[in-house]
C-alpha cells in the first residue's frame, strides 16, 4: 500500500478502481513557414478553428447544464466563449501569421503567453487557478487546429476514481455521472476545475497529489479520503474495510443532513440563534447557497468579473450580475465585496504594474482609490443592484480610518452622479469594512463609528498577524488559526461589535471548520459566512450544543498559551458533541 498526501477540496470517502486519464500534452511541431503566399490559408485555418471551437462550447454548455444544473462550471465555458469573441486576440494572431509568418498554432501560443505570465506567480490562489483556464482555452483551440479528439469519461464499465494531472471543462462534458465517483489530480487547488466539478457533483476529490500519475497505471484499487486529503493505492484488507465503513457512514449522514437539517434554524439547544450565510465566487453558486439553506450571501466575491480580461468590466455588465443575485435572495442579505486584487492581475490595460511584494502593495481598496475608473463603475453597479434586494457593500483590506473615509467619499460622489443621471439606486445601502489586517482589528472602535457592519476575513488576518505566507509550504505549519494572538484580535472585534451594535460576520475558512464552531459561538459571534457545502455540518453542530457550554469552551481555550494546546482542547470538545 502506498499513501500520498494532497489537498482535500471536496469531502467524502471512496474505495474504487482507478482510471488514469490521458495526460499527454499537445505539441506544436511547426512554428513558422517560409512562403508568404501561404499566409491567407493559415489565417483561414485559424478562423475555422475558432468557429468550430465555439460550436463545441455551445454544445458543452448544454451538456454541463444537464449534468450539473446551473452550476459554476458554466461560467468557465462562458469565459472561453468570451475569449473566442475577443477581437483583440483574433487580430493579434492574424497579425502574427501575416507579418511574422507564424503558424496559427505558434501565433496563438505567443499571443496568450502575456496573459498567462501576468497571472503566474500571483499571491492570489484564485488567480493562479485562472492560468489553467487560459491554458485549457489554448489546448482547445490547438486541438481544433490539429484535428485532434478530446478523451472523454463516458461509457465507463464500472464505478471509478478519475486520476489525472488536471481536469478541464472539455474533459468533463462526457462524464458518466453514474460511474465517476471521485477525482484525484496532480495539480490544482481549492478553485481548480477539479474542485469546482467535485463540489458541484457532491463527490470527494483530492488535488495537488504529487506524482500520482506516475504511481498509477489504471485498474488498481484506490482510496480517496476527501476529508484529510489522503490517497491510498492498493490498500491492504484492513485499511480497505475501514474506509468502506467510513464511506457508508458519511453517505448516510449526508442524506440525513440534507433532508432533516436543510430547513431547520441554526439554533443552539438553549435558544441562541445563529445565521449561516454563504460565500459565493461565481453567479452560479447562488443556487448552491439556496440548496444548502443559506440565510443569504455573506460574501459575494467579484474578482471573476475582472480576471482574464483585456478590459475592465463596465458598470452595466456588473449591474446585471449583482441584480440577479439580489433578486434571487429577495429580502435576504447579499453582501457584495468590492474588487480585492492587485493591479497586475485584473486586465491587460493595467497589468504592466509590477511589485516586489504584492501582499503589501497596491491592491484591493488601495488600487481602487488610486484608479477611480475601476472603482466608480463597480460602486455604481452595487448601488443600483441595491434597489432590487437587501444588498450591502463590503470594502476589503481597509487598514486606516483615512482609507475608509476616502472610500466613503467616493461612494457619496457616485450617488450624486446616479442622481444626476436619474438612475434608480439605494441611497441608504449598508457599508461594511473587512477586518483582515491587525491595524483594523486594533482600531475596531474607531471603525464602528464609520460603518454599518464588520466582516472578519480570517485568511488574511492570520497571515498578516503571524507574518506567514499561507501558500508557502515551507512555513505552512506556522499558519495557525488557533494562535492566541489571532483569537484575541477576533474576540476584540466581536466585543466591539456587541458594544456598539455593529453586526459582525466571520467569512474566512475558519468559519467553515467544525473544530472552531464552539469557540467562535462562545466568543459571542452570531453570523458566519462559509462555503455552501459547509452549512449543514456547522448547523448540525450548533443544534447539538448549548450557548452556555460554548462560552465555557471559549473561556477555557483563551486561557491556553499555544496554538497546539488550543487545537487539541477544541478537538476533545468536538469529539464529545453528540452529532
């Protein structure tokens, strides 16, 4: 038996046969040609490949809808269609063919390198996964240029776990939903195609399993532990039996939770009512939030509108997206966060900006304040969407009161513009601040005078408090959500919110971790915004505890001096809960 470790991105367990998906890449065998008279024919071949790719994509979109419903994968298909319709991209390839006598295959590769290079090395995990989108787009067009077929996952003889270097939307279209029951990939992360597909299908997946495609031939028995991120090849009889039992237990619990807990309130035994909101990255995830019984959208990330584009999205296109979410949730809260990226990651027109340390550089609210042509259209779109539902605006990475004041002045200026244009909007929209840097947490009392709500972003708060790059594997052990200093900052913000009657929501990964539920509730937190999949599990814990006991747990935990001691104590308390 061989055990490999990866990153779990969709929970569950599977003991099945491994199916190795072909991982061969497409090669460019001819880069240039010498006869200029050949240029027109090569240009025509490129345009034909574009049209055949578009036809394929429209077919994929319908099949994905049948497979997953209105799922987030469709936006990836729409993204490819947008690229195919990109006039600048087409003209650049055509120019390279005619001017430089590049083959369409090579001209396409060269034209996309700039965008790919801009996203590679990003400090933002979401953006690093968008590199895969661009590469998949290129692979699709190259395949049509070279007349190659895409390997599919249809007509499989038995239930299998797919093993691959990575998965693309094109590969998943023919997926046999009754036979594909898990995924393991060598690359990818929490926002990779594999993660998105697995979550949409509700099947376990583990990504970033180094060397898995070299260790698997296909046909072996493989175990996926989608909770701990373990993958076992050719397990012994004892291990296989243990995981078969875990799989049965987990599946039974999921059926129970989806039926019994979906419509029940997140309320403790002694009557403490919590609100569980959903974090949303794509418009199609709004449906998943409904499915899992979310109280609303606690964090609507808007970065997808800006990445992989040659131009900044205009007000109208953003308004349509925000309005759709507001109308779906009607009177329930929809918290839309303004752009939270660096200048080098959002569009080619501003991507020439390079920084030595993007984590601490010109990003997020700093970028928006410096580039009003980016900030103002988004503010206008959010304000307009506020006329169609309970929309709130969230400002990220606020570190000083001066920044917050500047942002609020811009918002008021945009309101004046909308009045002059006689456009309907919500003039009384609630404004919130992300508390994700220590300076904001320490000055929470001052911020409470200026905003309607706080949203604690624990991912960055931990990172900035402990000076730890959370995506650097060399220091990953130092990224500690249970570190006493982190917990003290969170408690301070919660206390200020209670004293000043400012709503406080926690929207980082910590909120969706069952280990932290007792502690956060005991600190006095009432609102969590988590991934839709996590809502039922967290609700289950809440309904099996008392607020009184949670307060005791928080009190005891905060007396401990190390992250390890706190984590071990919380594990003991979680294990004692009857769920």
